[in-house]
């Protein structure tokens, strides 16, 4: 599996950085995760960190060296992250739970599949053309018939997230083949909000991802001004054609930023209870405002 990756986060004009991002991988599978903790609720950065750590620990447990079912992994790990956030709030006796958006993608055997909840986005660019982007879970992206019903409601308001009392709404993609040279971008709304779509794509493909990534962040910060939101991205450059067969190698490696473990059935209550201490230990190692 051949790809290059760059990740970064800028605090912008906010008092703290509530975004979190990270990736981990084996020789044959890679997970990319980005979460944007929501202001207006307590400890948004903790919700984002829990989501990140939960998905990463489940990936490390199941990717041996590939995931048996990528779609099931993405769906069940998102729901587990949601429940971990709620259990964190219960454990701390919080009157309101922390909340976060989430976008996550797995690349395996030359194919990408992703899941998202909220308005953190995934883009795929091919030869300077936008192939696709995710649809935000906000009123501005609903069909006209529904928009008519909400009337004067702020259409940029999200109607779902992780950590809310209700079950999250999320989109799970089909598995999509990557082509040589494709660029994949995961980003928070602090990046895409102040920029035009064509400007994002132009800069995303402007050079190596470790060159294009900082340019995108600087451009978004300049466009948003001193009141900029947190700006966070992960950019990956795919460097091989799609593959069909799964190699037999058992080599396993991962990014050591992800440190906790989860055992048992993915959605089993006792297993989630048991793993909460591990998640809290991982959180205690993360300094406020830093990304893992």
C-alpha cells in the first residue's frame, strides 16, 4: 500500500482547539479520522478525542492486517464512539454531554470507504477535478421541501452529531476504487467554511500533500480573519492503482499515537464499560489543544 499523508491543525482565532485528527495503518489497511468538538456544549475537545481514540483502538484490534468488513467496522465504531461519549458524561455527572462531528475513512486493497456525522467533510480530487465530497448534516443541505418547513431556522445548524441524547444520523459510503494520483482530504468546517470549493481542489492538488496542506490552512485562515474557527485537515496522496486480491503477509504496524484497547463485542455494554478506563487513560496523556 503506497500513499503519502500530511495532517495539521491550527487554533485559528478561538481560545482553544477542539479539533482532533489522526491516522493509523497496517501494511494493507489505513484508517483516517477527523473530529470537530462542538462549541456550545462542554468539553468538545474531549468528545473529539474519545471519538478518535475509540475508532483507532477498534481498528488496531480488527485490522489483522485487513478489516474483514470495512463498512461494518466504520458503522459499529462510530456508534461505539457515540456511546463512549455518553458514558463519559454519565461518569462525570455532567448536565450536558460533550459533542462532536466525525468523518472517518478506511483505505484497503486500493479502495476507500468512509462514514461521517455532522459537517466535517471528505473530498476526493482526481486530476484537478472534484470527484466527490460528503454531504453535511445541516439544514442547508436538506432538500428544498424540508427547507421550506424549517422556515427562518439557521440552515447551517447541524441536526446530528456524536454525543447527543438521540442516536446519531450518519452517511456510510459504498466502497470506491482509488486511481493513481487521487487526493483525499478530511477537514473540519474551519477549513472549508471560508473557501470556495474550486479553491480547495486547486490547492489540494498543487503539489505534494506536505506542501498543499499548509497552503490550504494558511489560505483558510487568511480568508476567515481573526475570528477563524479551528482549522484541521488530513490530506492523503494515493500512489498506486486499485487492487482486488488481498496479499497474504501478516505484517502489522500502526501509528503509536493511538494507545488504548477495547475487547469484546463492539456494541456490548459490559465491554464498553470495561474500556472506558482505557479511553480515560488515553485522554489524560493528551494535552489540551494538541492533536494526537
